C-alpha cells in the first residue's frame, strides 16, 4: 500500500510533533493514506480506523497528561531541574514548549476526515459495519477538536481531509472557537446515532461517546453559557454510561494491574503492548516521566533496593507531585488510593543520590530482563469518572442528593464507608468532586480540565491566583514552528 506524507502548513509543522524541546518525548508521525491506494474495500475502512486509533494513541501518549494535568499545580520538576516542567508547573509557558505544537492532533483529525470522506462510498456486507467506522471517525474528530478548543481557543477548523499538497485550504487561519464547539457537538450526536450497541475497549463504544458527551456538556454548561439544559444533558449521558453494564472493581489497585487490563471498569483505553508498540527500555508514554533514572537501576539493586521497590524508568525523573499534593494523597490512611498511587522513600541512599523522595507507582509497568517495560494501558475513560461527572451535573442542577449519592459510590470503594459524604451544600459538593478526583485520577490527565469546568482555577491553582486579568492565561501559545510554516496562523493573544 502506497503512502504519502502531507507536508502542508498545518499538518506538518516541523519534524517534531507534540513536543518541541525534548527529543525523547517526540511522537512519530505516520504517513497519510491516499485515495489512489485504498478506499476500495471494506477491509480498507477497517485498516483506516485502526490507523486512526494508532494516531490518537500517539497523540495522547504525552498530550493527555501535558494538556490535562501538568498545569494544575499538583506537579513539579523531579530530580532533574527541567526548565519546561518548571514553567508548565507554574503556568509560565513559552512558544516552543512541549504541548504548544498542535500538529499531532491535526494529523489525527485529518485521518478522521478521510474516513468520513471515503467510507460512505465503500460497499459493506453489513451496513452496521460502515456505521461503526463512521461513528469512530466522528468520535475521534470530536475528541481531538475538544482538546484543541480547550487548549488554544480559536484554531483552524478542517473537515475535508488532505490527500495532496495541491489541495485548497492548506494554509488555514484560526477559526472562532464557537465554530469548533459547534462541530464537536454535531460530531458527538452523529457518533451516537451511528455507533452500534456493545462494548469495545480500545475503540469507541456508546459508553465512550457518552463519556465525551457528558464532559462536553459540563464544559458547555459552565464555560459556554449552556446553563441548566446543558447540565441536564450531561447528567443523562453520565446515567447512560452508568447503566451500560460496567462496574467499579471491588479493589481499587486491581484496576491498574497489567494482568487485569481488560477489566470491566475501563471504558476506553489506549493499549501499550510488548511486541506491538512497546519495546523494553523505551518510553512510549508519559508515565515514564515519574520514575527513577534508569542509570541508577544497578546501584540501587547493589544497595538492596530492587526494581519493585524503586521502579526505574527510561530516563531521568522529570516529574514528581508537589509537597502539598503528596501530603493530600497520604492525608487519609483509610483511603486506599493514596498508598496505591504514591510511594514515599526515607532511605538516605535513595533520597540523597537517586531521586526526590517520592514516585508515582500507579503506572510503573513491568520489570523484565533487567529492563523497565511500560506496558500499562492508558485509560481515557473509566466508570469512576462517570459517577463524578454525574455528581458535577446534578450539582449544577442543584440536585444535591443525587450528586452526593454519586460521590459516595466512588468514596465507598476507596474508604469502605457507605455514606462518607453527608449534609453537603452546593459548594461542598464541588469541593468533594475536586478532592475525589485528585485522589482517584492521579496522572490520568483530568485535573486541569476539572478546575476549568468548575471555574476554580484562579482560586485553587496557586500559580494562577491573582492572574484573572492576564489575557488567555489558561490557553496555550502556538508553537513558533507552526507559525513560521504557515504565516496565516496568528499567535494566541497574550503570548505575542
């Protein structure tokens, strides 16, 4: 099958993808498929959908945490005094920092656009299979534009699909963000209309689409003026997920075991599998940021500290939780999530010569043949989040009882208490949602978005306190290389 790289102004901004500074964070950019070489048979559509999710996984491998977590003031630079992680942690972002290049998101959008453009013309034995391919494309496009709109605001809106450098619109401008949100809403509707019933762990399903729908309508309710109607839509979507046959696993730590990744709490995950997209010693996803430097494995073991106790990664320990987040995670000894997410070290040999005194162990992967293997699947959606989205939506509608009941579903598993939350008011529910999310979703790329949805970013993120007047301070700049390649792209206002 022939392939062609579309190197236009938008889709290829530079040789780097998501990141602009760290070579070991670069994302490989696959070529784009052309109509001359495919789009003839049903199997071509299946290949295209699989390729679409490969692109999405590559995009989210770093992006889910960089865009969705690191600005939340819960993390800081690790034993390496890394300039980027210091800046993003304090919400002082430069134009060529990791995360400023939107290239990988737009390549994924382009792959979705090509499916939507060509699959309707392919003959299928079962029309439901065509519908499923199209539903996946609508879902992925909506998800990517949802990240783009929340991260950059105004941004190019592309829906046709590029197959040639001679096509029109290769040098787009930034479209008003309201139009991006309108497309997101429409794509979610189409994805739900077309998606057949059932579960799929590594591709979209009705439940995964409803998770995106609930998230989007909560954003619309609080950030776009959608109000009560949007909260009601979000609540209905969250209830659809909760009623779709998933379950909260009895033991929280079992969710993330590498031998249990097909469990019934996960709704949509990105697979990382040895021999498929994981090579021993490589760092295919952002989870390797948190662990000890790989070069210390031998001397750690020589001093009696094995790889299960001090997991080493593929490079230096870029990121650790802040002192405040550390104390929060370990503040309640009855909550099993803290100790299952974070390990604290007091041994002088470790803390003085190897790493900061803490490691996120939730996604430490496996240790095989004296090498770290990052084979934890990355969860995009799981059932616990559906309950917290439900609580958020119900709270927006002033239904405190429903919100509290949803909160207690999550809290009960963590603490073994039936009604941990009682007698809350609306503000108390919001605080409880934030605290439960901070415990539940360590390193899952959720907290930045939650602070924005609950309009608490200038109150609870210390590096944003008092900065309400700064133009677009919660948005990101566009990488300089994207603007150099396409001069029609204007820099995000406030970063010029």
